[in-house]
């Protein structure tokens, strides 16, 4: 599913409304930024499973 937006605020509001957690929000926001940088348009391509952000703490 491809979701198109007219501006960044609309996109961020939509992302915030569907995000289950902060990690999902960050992944979608970064995809939005990437798409805009390379195409000049605000959109998300949700045809694949949404990735997750994982934080590792390797302190001993």
C-alpha cells in the first residue's frame, strides 16, 4: 500500500496515529524523509512489513 501526503505535517500526523510504538514511528519517519529527499514527494510505501528499531546495550 502506498500512502501519499500533501505535506510533511499531514504525513507526521498520520504516522503518529498508526504507530504502535516509538520505534515504528521512527522507521516510518525516516522512510518519509528518504522518499522526500530522493523524489521530492511525501509518501510511504507500506507494501513490505515495517521494520523495527532495536537498541543493543553491550556494556558489561
